[in-house]
């Protein structure tokens, strides 16, 4: 008996398009997603500056004065302005995404997205007012 | 209102072209026509060689997903009147290999879908004499949204992560896994956890959120994935605890 025929399964001649390096410029939402991911860099830079501040503080008044003087130079002011914009963008996108990540259920019904986001924004506003009060009081 | 509208349709005939080309067709404009009607007009009257998938014409079968003017859509729900003055560009779903014209190969999705075990898993079936598995409206509500998925793969076509990392299980498969995880009759969450929590599962997702925006059935796959990340992280924390 001859061995059974071996078939090569038919395989179509596919066309696969490579994803462009510039895919994130294709739509506004892809671009805002990439910008949102980039905000983490600025958050990290800001954290490093804070660590640096703590170090200066630990080294005494003279070191801290030098640190403060350095913060007032144009490159640092520009960096902080840019970091501020990115951190605000980070916060807004984060709060808008919160209801998606947390499906809060109350009495068996899902709490509407607007309420979850609204509570986050409310907490943000409240804490900002508290911080502003502490800073501006003195 | 225009008499006709121009359709720019991607053609790929592997025996003729090395890569897709665009062919232009002039179709009559009718207020009640969707892109799928225009494609059927082309196939019937202008060029019978055009290939595309379709079936139900009413957003149930999930066959006619294509890229319309750069956005993935069900062509049966994409009205010509919403895309005036044209030209309207119709291309196959992005990130899938093109077999011919507007037809893509969906094997990858079918394999991934099966992998997440989208069916009710019972450790032990209760005897028939005990009757059916009952659910309250709230228990139904817990998974109903995810059960609306029609497997149209539009979410995959909107997901740049799937484009860049084709091994990613992807939005619809994860949403469907969640559909069964949240079903009060199901006991298979543990089996699915291993598949969903591995490298190509939920953690590939960086929450672009486009899958949810383009979904024609409001399934919210992005939400399903983020919620599952929380479940998976909590499970991991529990494994660290003694007698976890």
C-alpha cells in the first residue's frame, strides 16, 4: 500500500503592512496617548529635583540657598513650566481613565463614570486648595 | 445633495500586485446607503472581481469591518452621508494580513479567542433535576456589556499595541474572557487567570483606549482589561501572603 499523500496546506500570499514608526501621529488620540506616556518622564524629573532639594536641605542653609538660586535660573524655570504642563495633562488623563479601570458598584448598580471621575476631580481640587492654603498662609 | 460619490477601494490581487493599490469607483449616492451597499453596487454593476466579507447587513454578524477613511468601522453602519463629500477610502482592517482586496486573515484572532476559554466552565455540573442555573438581573448586569461582542475585530484594528506586538491576546478576547469570569454560573476564572496574566495577556495593554472608542457594540474592552489588571494584581498580592 502506498503511503498517503502529504498535502501542503494551501497558504495564501498575504500582504502584511509594516507599522510605521510614525503610527502615533496617525490620529489625535494616538498622539495624546503617547504624550500621556511621556508625562512620566517629566514626573520622574520632578521627583529627582525634589530629591536634590532634600539633599541640599540636609547639607545646611548655604547649600539650600545655592539650590534655590539655581532654581531661579531660566533653564530650571523653563523645565518646571514644561513639567507643570505635562503633570497637569497627566492628572487630567489619569482622572478621566479612572472610571474605566474601576467599575464601582453600589447597591448592585454600576456607579456612572461621571460620578467616579467627578469624585476624583473633587478630591484633587480639595487637596490643591489645602496645599495652596498652607503655602500662602505664611 | 450629490448624485454620485467616489469610493477609493484598496485592491490586492496576489497574482497581480505585490502590494495593494487603490482603485476608484463612482457609485450613486443614496441617503439610506451605507459603505457596504456601495461595495455591493460595485460588485454587482461595476467590477465583479472585488472581494469583501459581509453577511447580515445590520451590525450583528461582525463580518464587514473595514477601514473607512482611516477609521475601523462596520461598513454596514457607516453611512455614505456621514462621509460626504468624499472620496471615501475603503481599506482592509489594519494589522491583519490581507488575503485579497478587503479580506483579511482572521486565524490569529480565532486562535486567541479559543485560548481564553470563552465558555462557561463548571467544576461540577449540577444534576438536571436541580433545574437551571438562575441569575438575578444584577448578576446578569455584571457581564452583559461584555457579552455584546460580535467578534468583528475592529478593536484589534484600532489597537497600536496589537500592530506592534502581534502576540498580544488583544481587546476582544480579554473582554470575552471577562464576560465569563463575571458570570455567576462560571467557575473557570482560575484557569483563565494563567492565560490572561501571562506576558502576552493584559500587561501588554498600555491603555490607549481606542478599542473602546471604535467598538460598534459599546463593549468597552479597554475597561475590561484595566479592571482585570486590578484583579490580577490583587491575586498576585494574595499569593505573597501566608496561606494566600
